[in-house]
């Protein structure tokens, strides 16, 4: 892991811990409050957790993402993915899952970061590794959303795992990655056309 990723990981871990200990449920995704104009909850709900085990699991997930993909994006690109994924997932939950009134946790964003990293890795000599990772995350999402997974995680965190949010994170990253690639390609070609 490079120095920038290590610093980013340290800052994010501290931020998650502070959000958890200071704000707790006040920063959770809460549909009634969002409807009342508290739009910041679309972002902050991903940075608070049910308990310390939930926080620990998501922190380990963040470490794994940065260990696997730290070199494919700069630190500020990772932050852009983090924040845009959080908002995109929350908006998808808001419009596609109207019965979800409360949500906490970083796991949907982690799925987004994982897919964004693997999609970028497809453009490198490590494309076969990236392909295997994308197949694995696809299998995981399929199993989860067919109701066959995450009972262990639910028991560990003592709460329901909203597997649809994981799917939303992966879908956002997949299409956003394609959009970024198209934009970069068009921008590069525009400079060549006179």
C-alpha cells in the first residue's frame, strides 16, 4: 500500500470512528428526515454503523479495497468515488426502496469502490485478475439477492443486511466507470481533432 493510500485509510478510519462515537444514529439515513429536507443524511448514513462489530467489518472491507486497488486511483479520485457512491446508493434506496426508513453502514459504498477499482484494473495488464474479481462480486451479489447469503453477517452485526444496497453500489460503479472511460476517450480524441 502506498503512502497516500495509507494516509487516506487512516483519515477515513478516524472519520468513521468519530462519526460513530459522536453522531451515531443522528447521522443515519432516515427517510422521514430526508423528506423533511435533511438531505445531508443521504451522505452521512453510510458513515455510521449499528455497532463496533459492524464498523470493524466495514473498516476491514475498506482496507481490502485499498490493498487490492490502491494504485489504480489517486487519493482524491478515491474520495470522489466514496462520496458519489454514497449519494448515488442513497438516492437509489430512496426511489427504489420506499419502505426502507433507516439505513446505516458503508458496505454498499464498499461494493461500489470494489467494482470501480476492478473496472479500472481491466484497463491494465492485470485485466484477468480484474475479471475474476468482477465475476466473484457478481456471484456474491447474486447469492445475496436470491436470499441465500449474509445470515452470518446479520448475526455478527445484530441487524438486517440490506443486500439491495450492495447491488445498487455495484451498479452505480459499473455504469459510472463506463461513463468516465467514455468521457476520457472523447476528451482525448477531441484534442486530436482539429
